[in-house]
C-alpha cells in the first residue's frame, strides 16, 4: 500500500481537473486531457501540465484532497461532460472500448449507443477518482484501495445528484468490475481475491443506498399521482384532438409550416396516449414501412400498426396501435402530405429534418395540451399513469392484466409503489378493514373458540380415545422410560437427550 502522502515526483490527478483559471494556465481543458502513451508510468495527463503543478498540490493529502464537484471532470451533462475527453493509457483505453462494444451488442440502436457512452463516462469518473495521485495505471493495482472505493461512493451520493442517479453510477461500476473480473487483460495484476474484495465493497455501497432509493421512489410516485389530470380534462383533450387533427391536416396540405406540423404531432400522440398509454418512444420509432404494412393487412373493421422498436420490446414484443377506419385515414393522409413536402425526410412516420427519430414529442404534447385550453401540467408519463390508474380501479383483474400487457405495462412493478401510496378514499377503506378485523377478533375471544377450532379439538379427542382403546405395551416408569408408540428415530433422539454421550 502506497503512503497517503504523495511524493514530490507524483502528479495528483486532481490538478488536472482544476480549471485553467484556477491553475494559472491558459491551456484549454481538452488539451490538458490528452494522455501520453503508456510508457513507464502512464498517468493520463500531458507533460506540459506536469510542470505547471504547484508543490502544494504535489504534497496534498489524498484523504482530504479528493476531487470535489467543483473541480472534478464529471461536470456537465450529455456531450458537455468533460469525462468524454479523458483518455487513459493505451491498454486501458482499448479495454474500456472493448467493454463498450460488449455493452452495445450486435445491432445497437442510437439510444443504446448513447447509453453505453454515458456508462463509459461514469466508469471513467470512477477510475479517475481511484487513480488520483497514482503514477502507474496500466497494472490496475490502484483499484485495490477499498477505502477509496467507499470514498468515491460517498462522493457520488453527496455531490447533489438524485439518489437514483447515484445508484446508477454504482451499478454501472459494479457491472464493469464484474466484466473485468471475468475477462482480465494481460497487463492487469489484480488477483481474483482482489477483485472479490473490490466488488464486495461496491455491492455493499449499493445495498446502503437501497433504503434511500426506495423512499425516493415512493415519494416520486406519490407526487406523480397528485399531479394527475382530472377525468374531465382527459375527456376534453380527447374531444379536442378528434376535432383539431383534421383541421391541422388541412392546414398542412394548403400551407405547411413547422409550427403546424409539430402541433399536429402533439395532437396525434395525445390522442394515441389517451387510447393506449404507450411511451413516447413507440410513436417516435414508428416507421413508414410499419404504416404501409398496417395498410396492407387492414380490414373493413380497422387497422393495427405494429411498432417493433421501443423501450420494452424485449419483454412485451411489438407495441400495437389499433385504429378505426377514420383514425387510420388521418395517418394515411399525413403519409400523402409528407411526400409532397420539400426537403429531406427520414424513415419515421413523425419525421424531422434529421435522420433520427423525433426527441421532442413531450414538447409537442404540451403545446397541443395548451392549445386545447387545458392548464394542468402534462407529460406522456402522467398520461400513462392516469390510464393505468383508471384500469386498476375500474377493471377486473383479468381485464386489467390484458390491458396492461397491451400498453407494455408491468402490473407487478406498479403495484409495488401504488399499493403503498393510497389516496384518501383508499386509505379510509383500508382503515375500515383494520377496524373490522379488530372487531371480529374481539367477538371471537368473547364467544370462545370458533366452530372450526372446536371441531378440531373434538376430532383430536376422539382420535386419542380410539388409539387408547387398543392394547398398548406401557413400559415401566422410571428414568429414561420411553413410550413404545414413538418411532425409532424419535426414540433414538430422545435417548441422546436424556443420556448424552460423554467421554469413556
């Protein structure tokens, strides 16, 4: 174990994380983050930055000088996260990219690629924290410090992030460490025992956060239920969508504008969400090919659009939109209007100027909701929750299961939260059930044993009398006397209790 005090020849990694203004250097952050090749040491900093580090930083106490939210590279969101600009020694960087390819899989979607890139940034956050003040990184021995692993977990949970985000950081690192343990690269000098201790520490920190995460999730669900729109607002939104969609299609056919186009998107997705409660990814990923396929397979009774790419396709398969002839005519009319519009168009039904699926459907939904004259704040998640809540209270269990599966909704997960966050009516009903249980118990104790218990006692007495009527060989009473009606195994166990075997 290296000493806590950094020697004069070491470069604390925290010095790299400080802004150029704080360090007195005008070198851009991206230039500072470029790594040198892993020859000799392999600290992910450039030589120019080494010379500008003050002696005070070189002798910093690592226990008290861990990176903080103000100077740590894990600041910014999305593409602005500075962790994306950090590279490690070549062998480590290649291994991290191999892990990223493993997570992306064979045919990754754009969303999955973005998620894997975010996971790599979280892993680099962990590695940079652990490598603070360490000269040699390519052997991975800097991960053996379980105290620092605990310090990183504490830093993550106290850096202003939501507790669920902190748990995501820990789970991502745990998955990477398990991958590292199962397929270590040649230069890694960590033993299997070392990996076991490191992973055990991360898992312990995950377990410590589970209580806070559960409480946070219940609070979020309770707040979500408080923000649900009323049934009158849902019906008004449905009526407004039925009226406005044909009008907006007429406007797009005569005078197409982006404002009208996005308002049409908002009304279409609002109407479908009130019917089926799907996530926005279902509407965003619906392609022209899937629409034409529904048109080919349609009947005089209606049409079904099967959407393959959505969040829970692995669990529920394709998502469906069942439309009447009138509703599907809106869809086909928009397909015809799209072909007449100038400019590049994507393969998606709700196309945008780019080639990817639309990511602003929530904004379009809110615009349509406000255009309908409704004031309650709304999102796709709120509409989905409102529909699931109506199904729960107004459908029998079998029908609820069918409807929940159609909307790609896991009932068991929902019941875990909503059952423990009842409204005032449900709470009063549960309270009356407790009182009824107490009253039943009191009446039972006053009237003696219940009939079922009395019958059991009587039947037991009859069986006892019947068994005693036959001839029984009763042994002489005395120390160690055992009833001959015992099974041989019980007899042996009882004798061992009475005469324990002692030393000869």
